[in-house]
C-alpha cells in the first residue's frame, strides 16, 4: 500500500474544470452506453441464423457454450502482424486467451484485426503521411470488429504509436463493454540508445557509410518486442497501466517469457470476470473518466513521455465525452515533477526503467505526493493502490503479486518526488503570434530553453536536409518546417531533422525547430516547438514567416513569437505551397476525405470531431 497523500490542489482544480466543461457531453455519452448494457449475453437476442454464423467455426465445447449457455464471450481485437517487432509476439496470444477463457468457463473469439503500421519503417518516407490517420482507421476497424454484438467483453492486442489510441477510441464507442488491454512487452536491450544516436550523427556528417549505420540500427532493433527507447509505444504502455486498463505491472515484461504468458492468461480471465453477467461489472466507458485522463497526463509529465499524446489523449477523451485541452496539459505540468530519465531524456532504456522500480514505483511516488487520483475504477478492481504491486511467478509457476519497489534501484534512471530530476514535467504548451505549440523540454539542456535567431524556412524535411548537405546552414537560426500539419499531408513525424540539427548544435550553433508537423517521443536534445496550430495549410501564422525574420522560442515562459513589426505582420499574406505530391501514391489518394475532415492538432488531429461534438 502506498503512503496516503491528500490530493494536490492543482490536480484537483484541473480535474474539476474538465468535469464541469465536459458535463453535457459526458452525460450524453454515459446515457448512451448505459442504454446498451444487457444482463444477458447479447447474442441471445440475435436471430438463429445470426447466431449460427457467429459460432459456426468453433469447436464443440465453445459451440455448446455459445449456443445454449449464459456464459461470457470475449472478443479479441488484434493488431498482430509479424513485420512490427512489437506486435509479432501477438501471433501466439489468441490461443493463450482462448484456453484461459475455457478454464474460466467462458469463450473467446478473434473478433477482428486492425492495421498496424510501423513509424520506424516509414520515417522520412511517403507512408509516414498515413501514420496519424491510421489511428482513426484503427478506431473504425475496432468498431467493425465489435459490431457483431455477440460479445460481453473485449481484450485488445496492440502496443505501438497510433494503435493503442485507435483501439481506445474504438473501445469507447462500445463503452458498455469491459475492455482489458494486453501488452506484449519490450524487446531485450540491444545497442545503447545514446550510441545509436551518436552513430546517426556520424552518418549525417558523412563520417560513416550506410553499411555502418545499418549495422548500428540492426543492433538496436534486434528482436521481438517494442523498441526500447521511451517513445510513443512505451508511453502508451505507461498510460494504459496508470489509467487502469492493464493488469498491475504488466507493461514492461519481455515477450515470450513464462511471466508474460501468465499475465496474458490472467488478463483474459479478468476480462471475463468483469462483464455485466457477473457481480463486478466494469465497463470501459466508466473506467475512462475525467480522473483517469488526468492521471494519464500526470504520468506523461512524470515520465517525460511522448509529445504525440498531446494529440492522442485529447482525441481519446473526446471519444468518451470528455473535453481535454492543451491548457490542462500545461497547468498539470507545473504541478508534476519529472521522475524518470529514459532515452531520449537519458541514457537508460525501458528495461532499465523497469528494473529500477518501473511503474509500481512511479505510481507509489505519485500517489504518495497526492498527484494521482487513487479513487478510480480499474480493470483490476482495486483503484490505483493495487497498481503499486508487481507481478511474479510463485510456486508451480502461479502468477502472484508482490509489493512493488519502495525505493529506486537506480537514481540515475528513476527518482522519487522528494528529489526529482526536474521540479516540473517534461512538456510545455507555448503560445504567441505564431499560434500554439508543444515543446518537450526534458531532454533539452537548460541553457538551450530559450533561442532567439533568424528563421530559415523550408516546406519539407528533405529541403532542410539538402541545405544541410550543401553546408548552407551557418550561424544561429530557427528552422521553420511548415506545411506538415494534418490538413496538409497527414502530419508526419519529422525525425530526419534531428541528426543534422544535432550536428549543428554540437558545433556550437544555437538552433531550434518550429513546425506544424510532429516529432513523437524522440524529439531529443534540440529545442523544438511542434504541432504549431493553426497549421500553414489552413492559413496559420507560421505560413507568414520569411527567411531572416527573428523568431523567439522561449520554453521557460512558453512564448512562441516572430519579432516583426505588428503592422507589417498584420498586412503580410501567408505563403502557399503545392502539396499535390503528398496527395497521391502509396495510398495517399484514399485519404483525401481525411485531410479535408481532420481537425486541428490541439483538438486531437482527428476526423471524428463532429461525431464527438
């Protein structure tokens, strides 16, 4: 049991205003999901032909239960493919889940699959322009999978960047069903992340060849499981645990281990135990309330997580009738200390983080400091106090939970709230005459938190790289990379900017980045104001910047300003760009309706804005 801390006043204030702001939409949402709850298996009200189609391919025992008994049926929604290292272990999971369901006198069926693309493969390529939109496709695919309405609960197999948020949005559209998320775990540690980063910079400088770079990358990404740095995929796992959708301590257990398999089986049994057919009904739409989303944002700040969640959490909350804003992120950041240093915010990887105390220690510390809501619903049924424990195997390889770490095993990686790495969280919301943006400061040296320099304007990361290779990027400057927002080209991540910017910074130049694109969890050591909104393609002020304009990026007070005479600035027309090359090929033409319908970054960058209004 964690120490009891009264709720921090700022946490309470932000939660209260979210609740008040969201009340009309939230009440409509809850009324809708309450109306969908049935205390008998929903398949029993289907026609005979409908039911027969639903269990035609099942074995005799499952068919008997599905046909004649009031036993729970579990939907498996899977993002399995064997190209993503993180998702390859899921190949084995459906049979583990089906066997566990039978042991619990239930049944389980793969209800459907959802797409899962790897941002690591598509970085810098045309496919990356489908990445953010894939989240909403996953939500749609989840809804299709569950639309047969033959299920009493669901388990979700997904880990990586857009997959978990998309699954959550889809699950919330069936918010009357219990939902348990089952992780696959991180790959074992390979080449240290800081060494990988060093070799990328050497390649950018032309000091090693492509073969040397590929050798380094292959030693970093070398086996099944999530990539070991603390980007969006592993931030997803933190978030699912701190929101109560995982079993306690499940996030960072390596794939294909006895403990991982035991947790998978237990997750299936737990999902069957919390249906409307039993006495512990826990629908996901009730689990993911205002307090759960505040806890998620607190966890994001405390661990220095991915900036992508300033998009995803807003979109996820909206799916549950909750209005979460960037101002909420900003205000919570002022109250939450940074407790973890995991690459790119440090040298450690997530395996080291887990060994140092991991999620159990983080939750214990945050609860003790009154920075989390402990009185929340979870799939484990304990509130957040139950998530201070960590799983292990006892006698006869039975799954047991023990008290989690009360002290950090390595204070270079993980610290308590009494002596954090920083007094405030690793994310900050910025604003000024250029619009609003997000900056991740946890990996940026303090002396680089304010950069004022002339702008160098580019309409693609490729154009920036060409200027770098031509040795045109001299002196101090702010790189402005625009027409990268959701309405322009799907808002790709722009990771290929980081190695050359890092090279220039290491040479002594003061450099920063301002973009309406994304940088994910790997924004690294260069000051980067990202997700600028309004975006350039929709007439945002970022489209008015010209080469040589003085730009101020101040992550201390949160100012994002162009220092141009206000009269001249008001008269200056925005630039335009030919975006046709980003609107066809590699399937991009199919996403024309998405680009037209997508909302702004600060509203989640989702196509569902009207649906959630």
